[in-house]
């Protein structure tokens, strides 16, 4: 039961959309291939960790065409994680990350158990480009990738995605294909 359920507060669009994702694409899992250490030092809001807030869009109104050009190497690349009770995101390049052995934030710094993770670029107030790329919490299937895209959309965002690679059975990394608008 989420925190908003416990205290009788109306659930946010993010909570409703990602609760549905969790029900259909669980359970949460611990990161694969990660030893306790620098990669698991938890990031906090003081370190630039943010909870995903509801977007401001209700539908696809006044959107650009089906392809959105975004510079994911601009320093605005963020990591996102569907945790057990929320969805968080943080800049990959930040002061917290620069203190880590890898020199960047890793998904394991954002959580313990998680349902899925990937990368995102916010391209405006309610426009987001996502992928399902994570070495430790990869999106599990094409159906799960579509469900992630849908959850971001139901959260109030106009969503573009790099999609799913059926050959490698992973989310497609940024920089390899042009993201397509999720309709």
C-alpha cells in the first residue's frame, strides 16, 4: 500500500500509473551484478535525487512531429528508477556522481530493489524522452517497455522513446536511434 493510500490523500497521476506498472510487471528485484560499495551509496534529495512529479499535459495537444531531436550528451541526461513506492530521477553527471568510483551516478545509487530503470531527458516542462536501458535493472520485455512508456504518458508527459530491441531483448540506448513519439 502506498503512502497516499495509508493516509487517505488523493494519489498522484504518477502514483496511479506506476502502481499499475508494478502490479503487472513485478516483482521488484535487487540489482544484478553489484557488490555493496561505492555503487550502492544511496543518493538523497540533497544530492539532486528527485521524485517524479505529475506532468502538466492531459493529452497530446500541440505536439511536434513524430521524431524529437534531443541532445542526450548535453549534461541533462537523467537516470530514472521505478522503486517500490515511487519513481525517482537524478542527473547522471553531478557533484554526488563525481565523488563515486565510476565518476557518475548509477541506478544503484538511486535505490535498492526496483522494478525497472532507464535514462531520460526532460525536453521541456512536460515532455520527456525515455529509454529502458540499465545494466542492473533493465526493462524486462517489450511489453514492459510499452507499459513504462504508457505510465510516463499517464503521468502527464508527452513521451518519446527509443523503444525495444527484439534482437538484444533490451531497451534501446540513446544515440543509436531517433526517439519516436508515444501515441
